[in-house]
């Protein structure tokens, strides 16, 4: 344990963690704790407090007051603090990598990549924030108005931003909310996921040690059912930035009231393989997109649509890559490739049942399907159908289903009738055809000849339908974390 993080936790083993109330690391008066067990081997990683509603009230009251002063701090000073926070993450990369492996079951490369990418992302946000500009607008450009009015248009913070992050990227997807919120002059209250709470607390310490003033950042822990609803309905919260399931996102929309929302929700991403596709490339991208972090990614490949004679060639190619390039196992082992554990045994059982139900309904199990505790074998299903739960709903695990189609129009009907709309992929050697078909798919982003992915991070990232609200991506997130404010000067005579 680096000295840098010592004040977060007790000296016992396994440790009991504190929460950050904006002024210091403290125990909760509730006396309640959540045990965080590792999906890797079931061991107890640590215990985190379940904060009380009164403690949340205090955190938000402190944030409201601190935000006013933070908004007066120069952008240059805020930028210096953000760059230092990024450097602290790099400095503690090895320790944070080990933490992510044990708390959420990422492989070594995936965990290390998350820490590195987060540091780079914070730096990029910071540099981009320096380039944001306001504008002046003259009145005489609009018919019927003469000169004499000038609108001075600036971007100003919302106030207190509530950041709710998911378990699969607890450092990266927390920082992707915290950094733009703070850079634009907001205070930020982080609600980390249950699995990922410990990582979220460590991330908070990086910002605190970098010099974020008291009250401007805080981190409160507890289950969503215990504190999530209270936070999202709190009168002191001015904006909610959320990443999580579509079901939770829909509920938050109905309970959070009239405030700006930036949501990234479920993604049940299809791949459409046209007849002229490079099948070697396609198979490799299906493997990468379907099995990275055991398929627990909102941008994961979930099902593949193509003609039967194409699937007859493609599925054996994907199967061979599963055997050579994917290996389920302990994420701490260098022999494990892509597929470690599912975050909880309950989640693993849900995936297992969906696969069984699909096979009973007529799908063919090509490989995999077996569960061992929190581990699910990398699984391929052929002869799947759109109405099967394994296809119809987001299956957050290492399962890729193949569906035979008769026409491109049928593929479009299947994709566009889904309640999800995050990303889709098209594989074809004709980029013009890819663009033309992509324009007909109702999702946030269409990838041509690549698997779905979040990034590069300065690209726009969004979902439609039940896959999200608003647009993320470096500049887009900075703009979302602020609002336009105009002051109109009228000619005085």
C-alpha cells in the first residue's frame, strides 16, 4: 500500500475504507458496510461504508458552497491541478492495476490500459478546455433588427454534478465525468459502482492530492438502492452524468426531475457482414469485440447478421480464433487471454441461463456455454433468432450469437427494431456501401470494418433510443458539463 493512499483505509487486513465527504476521509455514522468480494477468487478485497442521507446532505451542502469559489479559480490553475491528477495516476499505475484486477477481474493488460488511458484522457480534456471560446453576436444579422444589440455568449457551469460510474471501467468512466465537470467550474459528487467502489475512492484521492479544493470533489459509497435514488432526486444536484444499464437509466429519467442528463446506457451491438467482406478481418474483430473483458462492455459485439453461406465460412474462422486467441482463466495469469471472470456469480448465472434457453429454443451451441462459479466459457451460438433473450437483451458476458438473414433489409429491420442504439458494425470492402448502409442504421455510431468501440476519446460517443442521452467525447463532454449564458448589451443613448 503506497503512503499516498493510506488515509483512505484502516490498517486491518482486509481493509475497511472511508468515504470522502469533501473535507476529509471519514467513517460513516451509519455503521453499515458493503463487502467487496473479488470475482477472481471470491476473496474479500475490502469493505466500504454505506453513507447516510444526512451525510449526503452535508456533502452536497459543502459542494454548493465550494463550487462558487471554484468557479472563480482561473482555468490555468484548474488545468494545472488536472494535469497533476493525471500524473498521480501514472505514478501509481502498477498499484492501481493490481487493484482493478482483484476488484473487478480485469486481465493485467486491460487493467493497465484503463489506468494509462484515464491519465491520457484527463490531460486531453485539460488541453481541450483551454481552446473553448465564447462569442459575440451582433443584432443586425437578423431581419428587422438594426445595430445596437450585442450578445456576449459564454459557457458557465451547471453547479454540482453527480457522477455515477459503472463497474466495468470504474476509474476511466469516473474520470471521464469528473475531469470535464471540474474543468468547467462545477463541483462533482462521485457515486462509484458497488464493485469498483474501492477504485473510485482511490481515483478521488488522486484529485484531492493534486489540489482540488475542499468541497469541490467528494465520493460517497453505498448501493444504488440505498443512496442512488436519494442522490439523483436531491435538490442540490444540478446535473447527472450516468453510465449504466438501460433499465436504471430509464428509472433515473423519471425520478431525477427537470435537470440536464448525460447518460450512456446499454449497448446490444450488432455486426452486419456483407458478401464482399474480408472474413479474416471480420473474424478477428468479432473476437476482439465479443470477448474483451469477458464481454462486459457496452460496446461489445453481441450478435452477427449475415447470409447463411457467409456464416458457413465465417463461424469456423471465428471458432478457430476462439481456440487460439481466447483463453478463459485467472486474470492475474499471463496465460489468460481476454476472458476472466464475470463480475458476480449472480450475473454469471443469468448469462448461463440465457445460453441454455437459446439452445432449448433452437440455437446451436458451437462452443462454450459452461459456467464455473463466476467464470463463463467463451461462447458462440449459431442459428440464433432475434426474439431469443440472448439476442434481444444485452447479454453482458462472453457470448456472440450468429443470425442468418435473407437480405440486407431484414438485417436493418432486426437492428432498428431493437430498443438499443449504441453502435453497430458493417464489414464490406466497399466503403461507399458501408457509408450508405450506415446512414440507415438507427444507432449513435456505425463502425465500418471495425468492432464497436468507445474512442478515440475525442470522437463523439452517444446512444439513441434506450442506449443513452446526450453526447460524450472530449469537447462534447466539456460542453455538456456547462451551459450557454448570454449577456445582451443594448446601445445606451
